[in-house]
C-alpha cells in the first residue's frame, strides 16, 4: 500500500485503473514499414478512467480516495504523485512488485467527429483483487474487517471504472457491490470499452447492485441492444435506478424511473477529448452527493465533460466547482 497521509476521510471511493496516458496529438495515424511521422505534441498525463474521475471529483471539492494497482516503477510513481497532487487520497492504491504499471498511448486527432484511438498495455491494472480491497482501510468496514478504522465510515459512494480491465477482481465484484449497498453506500459504474466484446455477460451480475450507470452512447447500445439513445437509456433504466448516457458533443440523456432529461453540450474549442466522459462522471457524482435533482446534476456533468476537452489529457481542463456551476448557469 502507498503510505501517503490521508488528512480527510473520503466521501467518494473510486475503484478501477490507475495508469499514465501518453497523449499524442496531430496527424497520429501511423504508417507502418519503418515510416517516421512527426506529430504536433506528446504529453504524459494522468490516465485511467477511474483516476481521471477521482481527480475531477476532488477538483469539485469532494473528498475522494482511489483504489487501484500500479507497478513498483517510475511510471507508477509518476502517476501516484500526479493523482495525489490533484487532491486524491492514494493511500489505498496497491503497489505491485514485479509488475509494470499499465500505460495507454492515446492517438488524438483533435477532431470531435473522429475522436481518438487508444492502445493500452494492461500491466498491473488487472491484478487488483478482492483481498486488496479487504485490506484497504476505506473498504475494511464494508467488507467485514475485524478491526476497521471508524474514520472510514464516511464513505457515501463507490464508483467503479474500467470494469473490463479488472480481470482478477471482476468475478468478486457482485458481492463487493452488494456489501457496499448493505452498508448504505450508493454505487455507480462506468464500464468503459470491453476489449473482449463480452458486454452483457460481464455486466448482468452487477446491475442489481448498481444505483447509477454511466455509459457513453456506443457502450449503451452494446449493453442494451438498442440503437436509439433514448431507447437504450430506458432499456438499461429497467435494471438500474438512474442511467446517464453520454452523447459527446451532443450532450447527454438521463433516465430515473419515469423522469427523462436531455441536455445539449455547449460549443467549446476541442483540444483533446481524452477523459471527457470521466470528467462528466465526476460532475454527476459530485452533484448527486450534494443532493441535486436529476436535471441539475446532468447540467453540471455536461459542463464538466465539455470544459475538460479544452486541454490535453484527462485532467488539465477539469473545472473547480465554482467554474463548473457558473458555466452551467447553476446558483
């Protein structure tokens, strides 16, 4: 475990991936055959859906902790220092000796219509397991530790990101999420992309234990079998209390029971779309923890996702709460 001091017990616990992104921007389509091309820029940034969501929530003023696995190497140390500098408690992150830290190469065109391509080396990401969670102070009480720290009873919400990268943990997640909800902790899930293509088989055991599902449009289509965004949202909403489907530059649509809300996204200059959906997640979760109704939570989330595309990487463009609420015209 990382030994960083945790000054404030977390309200939000984010579980998932922790890896740096090497974001390359410009004409990033490679030409094989030893052909060298020059790109406009390359930056090493905070990556991993869970890590970007955690950083965004901390930026919005939510006391946030991360549980993930990194390698005992330079990339792992760089990532943990950057996430901690963003205000996230990383004391629950496992440092896995003998394994490399995961890393993603993000090929970003800067064109919202073409979006980006991602190449990921999994490294230690998939090694996270139930025993690691049981040993983490932030989940010890929930998972039945014999001597939990009373200070960790502050956790109100558990968010899971990058589901399909958590190979060793995924079979145990239904029980873990069920235990969290029995403890009064609400649960959200952003599956992200499934490299194996086994969408429904992997997610169906989890849905009974999820309060909030946060897919993007293509993920929602694959999870629901419905092409239309509203139909996909309503189909998934028959299993989960609140479903929010991210529509990129078109905004987002949300369903909670019989209530449906749809909001357009503001027109903003696009530098890099990496992590925009994760910043959206942070905004929606922060607003929900603040007790905001569905439409207001959606408005804050849309703005957080939109502002994030104005800088390279997933976290550099994330707004603080005052800036996000002003941009969303919220009091």
